[in-house]
C-alpha cells in the first residue's frame, strides 16, 4: 500500500456566546467567538492510499499554522507505505528538526498524520485501533465535563456524570467549597488554574493547601506549565493531587513532569501531543511512575476525541477523558458517527480503524476566520475590577483578597 495524497480540512468551530471554562462571569467568550477577533479552529487531515483506504486525523495546537505544516510534511509521506507508522513518525520528527522538536505546533502536525496512519492500519487489518494498541483494558471511558456554578454541576449530576471540572483563578477555594456543598461527596471535582503566571509558586501553595479538605480529583496547572521548579515547590508543601501536561508534547516534552513525579495525573492533548504513537508511549512512561493519564480536550475536536477513546481503552492507567459537551451543536454534526454518551461514560468504538469520519460538506460550511483567543476584557469577570488591562503578572498581585483564601 502507498500513500497517494493528503488533504486538509480547516474549519471554524463555532459556538454561541457561552461562558468559557476559565471564567466566572456571564459574558461573550474568549475562544469561541464568531467574530474575527478570536476563534477556535479544528483541522482535520485525510490520507489517501492507492488501495482506496483512507485515514482521518485531527491536529490541534494552532490549526491555521499547522495546516501549512501538514502540507509540508505531506511531501515526505506521499509514496510511503502507511503501515510503517513508527518509521514515518521518526521521519516526520526529523523533518521538523529545524523548527524545534518538542513544541505543540510541530507535534500537532505530526499528530493528525499519525492518527490517520493508525486509522488506515486498522481499516486495512479490519480491527479497531485499540486492538492494535494491545487490546481493551476497558469497554467504556469515564468522562468529565465543565461546570462553574452549582446549577451547572447539578445538571451534570442529573445527566449521569460522576466528575466535573471548574476553572478560573479568582477565588478558587470558595468556588470549590460552594460546588462541593452543592453536589455532595460522590462527585469528583477538579479545578483548572490555567497555567499562565497568574499565580506565583507561593500563591499556588496557598491555594493548593486550602483546597486539600475538598478532596480534589486534581488541581490543574497551578503555575505556568514550564515552571517546573514551581511544581516542585507545591509538591513539597501540599498534598493536593496535581495535574498538568496539556501544553507539552511528545515523550520529550512530558518527560520531566513524569520522571520527577511532579504530577499525579498527566494530561497530554490527543490532538497535539504527537499522535497515538506518542500517547501510548507517554502512558507507559507515566505507568512506570504510577501516574494516571487523563487526556486534555481544551480545544480538541471530535476526531481527536475518538483517538483518545482508543488510547484510554488500551492503557491500564487511563483515568478519565475531558469532554467539551455543551460547546456547540455543530460538534455532533462534524463527524459520523457521534459517540454515544451514557451514565458519564462513552462506549469504546468497535468499528475498524478509529471508527469515525468527518462530514466534509458540513465542515466546508464553516471556513476558518482567525485562530487566537481574545485578550480578556473587564466584562469577563476573570480579574479584579480595574486590573484587566494589566499584564497577567500584575492582575493577581492587585487586590489579592479576591484571589486567595482569607481563612
Ligand atoms: Mg487545562
């Protein structure tokens, strides 16, 4: 079998005005805006072969940029045998050496192509991708969604979810206390502090220690993702469960978080961590350190979500999958079939390959406009009044009582 052609499908992943998971107030969104000032994109890739088998993949990590990277990489894949996935992964990795080897943009491009290669291999052999990864550890994948209010959390509980995540750096401890009070002890609660340097390590230690009584599923990115020294300091001073890894890619990018035991849960993004090939390896590295994997799904589209289902089906330390459930009804229309959600779980697909394809006509109806988040505004409510124009470093150093526990 030979690769004959690779096509890209870039779309604006639209959504009405919703609260983002990062925010507390009611306002227009940062990353889902339909305006040109900021938007979320999904990039799908399709690999065609001379035997008529096609493979689908998805790249996140800055899709508008990655589309060009995929077209560059296509030049070295056409004519190759798509079943030699590891060899082609290494070929792509070396090809981007001049652009850096560990970033999420280059890895995001490799990710979609790698995913499509696994899809082709599964279809060629007539087996689902999880079967190629060693077989099933589990038949269904536990999922969590997002909630920042008691009303939203209780709605998830009623729909069968057993876990959810809240977010935002303003007053996180009181928010978690309110949510824990609302849902009781049976639901798992995580909080995402979102990484950028809003919090110093000392601030983050305060927050993490104050969150300990609430039995957190995890506290995510309490300091900037590259502030490994900050993670070490939090580790020394708090027993809270820590999670990170969404902004790193490949085994090389995730290595230190895992090997130094800086997290309890590693969160590579299935759309940009380097593909199924890397997700399986990252999971094995984490397993060796008794660390669970919970793939990130922040901007992840529906094809990458399918890939995550296959990975989580096959790894023993698969914890739970992030699910952006209520973002946009177009999510369900973008792919065929849409995964069935029941009792806070999604069944592992059994069709050959990934078991999913995109609806190309639907995707074409949403051309890409822009692909960056809007800087926050005063209306976001994410920062203390009067500070939103300040740099991130300054915002949380002003009116500190808004951000940190007072008890
Ligand atoms: Mg996050």
